[in-house]
C-alpha cells in the first residue's frame, strides 16, 4: 500500500447498557455507516472490536415512613468498542472535505437495531482536522 494515498480515522465508541452482555456474544454488532459525499453514497464499516466493559453502580435514595434511608441499587455496563478505518484516496473525489458517520448497534438475538446519528446531525470529521 502507498501510504501517501491513504486517509485513516480512528473511532472509539462507548455504549451504555442496562444488562450485562457476554463478551463473546456474537449476536451483538457495532458498526459505522459513513459517507464521503453527503450521503449520495455510503459505506458500512467492518465490525468494531470490543475492548472492555465497565460495571457502574447507580443508586437512588429515598426516605421511608420510618425515616430510615433506603437505597435502591441498579447496575449499568459501559462497553468500549474501537475501529481504525482506512480510506483510499483513489476512491475519494477531489473535493472531499468531510467524513460523516453514524453508529449502528445491532442485536441479532432480539432483532433490534439502534442508530446513533448525533441527533440527526451525524458525527463529522473535517479533512483539515486531526480529531472529530
């Protein structure tokens, strides 16, 4: 590969879920859907790699009628996924200035798909910046 003709971007995604998912669960998939031409065409990335998960305890407090403090504990899991996407500049138009993407979370076991497109604004990386 001629590295002078490549653009790369690195994405790390954190997903907050309310139930623990087995780290080897192949029914869960996180991908990117991205475009280089303002959604005239788009590309689905390969699956993002799951790095780790973090268990976070959230507690809510309330007072009972006997004035003793009660705590209800619930747990959330934060999963981290990452991917480096390599874009070949030969496939890019000369007027390429930005990359737009959305995050796609698929749960094949429960037939569920969720798209995070930054509240319809998409996530944007400009050609002149090193960070999104």
